[in-house]
C-alpha cells in the first residue's frame, strides 16, 4: 500500500532516518558494536570497554590488546562520536571526590604524628594520595602510549579536545591533565634537534609546507630554496616515537647584516651568500605542527638549541635575530581609535592625529597602493615606528607584553632590537601591521638574564634605538 501523497518527500526522508536509527540501535544491542555517533544508548558499551582497560587484568599483551581495541573504536567514531567519547571521560572518569577526601583524611591523620617511627606510615599515606590524584582517564590514556603510533594518536585526541573544551570546567580540567601528561612525554630532553635538508622524504616536505604558519610556501621552488640554498637552514625538533613528524620547525637565513625586509629573505632569485661570509643568522619563521601539543612549550628551547648549533657550525656569526610580525598591532590601534581622547596616552593620541593628517590612518591597513607610494611611506614611517615601539614596550597584560609574538621572544630571553618599515608588503603583512616588522635579538650571554628579568619583573630588554623612539616627539 502506498503512503499518502500528502506525507511528502521530506516526511519520507525523516521516516526513513528514524527507521535506520531503530535498526542501528537494535544491531548495536545485539552485536555490542558502538555506532559512529556514540549516542547515549551506546555509552554502556564504551563504559564496559574503558572499565576493562582500567582493571588491568592479565598480562601486558592482554592490556595492549584491550587498549588497541578501544583505540580502534575511537578512530571509527565520527566527529560527534568523538565529542561524546571525550565528554564521557571528562564527566565520569575524573578523580572521585569521596575517594580523594578519604585519602586526604588518612594522610592528615597520619601526618599529625611527625615522629621518626611513624615515617613509613606517612610515606605510605602520601603514596596512596598520589595514586588517588591520578585520575582513571589519565591511567587509560597512558595505556595508549605503548601502542604503535600511540603518541601521535594521543596528540590528535587532545587536538580534538581543545576544539570542544570552550568554557566547560570539566572539559578544562580534563585538558589540564592531558596537557601535563603530554608535557612529561615531550620533555625537551627527549627531543632531537634535526636539520631538514632538500633530500628529506617528500612526506616531510609536505608537512613543512602544510604547517608553515607565517610565510606561506608558494611553490616547490620556494621550499627548495629554503632547504637547499647554501645560506638557508631549517631545523626541527623530532620525538623518537614520531621520527617523520617534526613537532616544531624554524627557518633560518644566513646573511651579511641584519635583514630589514622579509621579501629580501624570501626571494628565490637573490644572490646566494657563502655561509662562511655571513655574520648574522635571521630566524624568519617558526611553526608548530601538532595542535594537540598547544601549551606544551618547547619553541623557546628550539631557538636556543639552534643558536648553539649555528654558533658551533659557523663561529664567525655575530648576530642572532628574528624578523618577526606584529600580529596584534592593528587590533590595538583600532581600539585606541575608538577610545575617548582623554583615555589615550599622549604619545598614542598625537600619533593617531598625525597619521590622520598625512592621510595614512584610513589607508595603511587596506589600500594596496599606499605601500607603493614612497612619499606617503616616508611621512608615515616615523609615526608608525613610534606607535609600534609604544605598543611593544608599554601595552601589557599583567607583566607580559600584549603582542603574542613579542611575548614569545621576550620570554625566551631576547631583546627588542629594531622596528622596520616597510618590511612586509604582503597582504597579510599589511593587514596585521601596515607592513611593520621587528628584529628581536638573541645574545647568548644575556638570554638567561633577560628571561628571568622579564618573567620576574616584566622588564623588557631593548636597544638604544627602541629607547630613542619612545623619546621622540610627534608634535611640536
């Protein structure tokens, strides 16, 4: 019998979808197979598998088999299913409140007796408290590490967690545990510094191209120039369990003098320099490849290790600098424009008014012809460099500078050496900072002192040129 025509095509599709869901639900109950979306009706199947892994019964081979099976189930889930899997771990497999209270009470009771005779009991109570603080979900994740490519599986899993974490406190708590676990496995002492050359596997070169976050690789000729030219270098940190997957990499140009314009560094038709004649190493881009390792900081160690490596390989090098963007400059300047005049620092107010007077304020971030107008650039240069110096030196969040790139390099022990304009005339460079770029300088003898002073007091190491900009009067 045909369904009434009034039911409609849309209604038929909804009915078919409902029947499919009923069918899949029945099959799930019969076979024990988890559906890709991991609906709540299937949670009991996942709980059973997780609980079996946590029991840790049998030998090592059995434990690995259970972990591999559960990992396979996770990989077979769709995006929504993985959301639900991670939420299940976050909501149900954290440290149990009552268990923690009991262990804490036991420790406090035993700790009240500080006699030498009671030391074994205190140590036992302390050990029990530590075990209690290690949540079931972290014990579960640790089992995946023993599997082939397990470390990559876990970094990808955390990358997914970061996407759904948002403001949920339970997901945030899970993420903090997850990050700490990965940080212990990705300690810089375990990482190998590797120079990547043009003869590297094609898959690795594709990884570099895909994850380059600052200056996009435009062609195979471009990446060949960055890797094969005698005055170019690329270094990466490699984890032993991910030998063909660099965690973070940095591009370096060996130059005669400190570079002021990124186009001079990126040009593939430039005259190549004999590395033995170079006096400067310019770090012009640093990019991470594993979103799941966000917050597991080893970028600072990469630059320091590369500085050490280049110092040994090329003893004539005198300067180690970056050529870096100011990604937050435009947003900050727009915020200043929207503020009431009385709230602005006089230097900023005068700078904005002067930029408006020379016709730059409404053009410099969007008008491509503005960057080709030498007269306009000459008028804007002293104004923009002073405003950029103020932004870098005076605009802070707490003790840290506001600009994330500046904060990264200052945290690593660098100093602000020079502000360059126009330095990046690409669309992105104009969009972010009207073409401004910064040289941050790494002096081996000052790195640790600068690092400690910045972290402890918020002091910003800077050159005389930067100090001079802050003394510049923009109006008479």
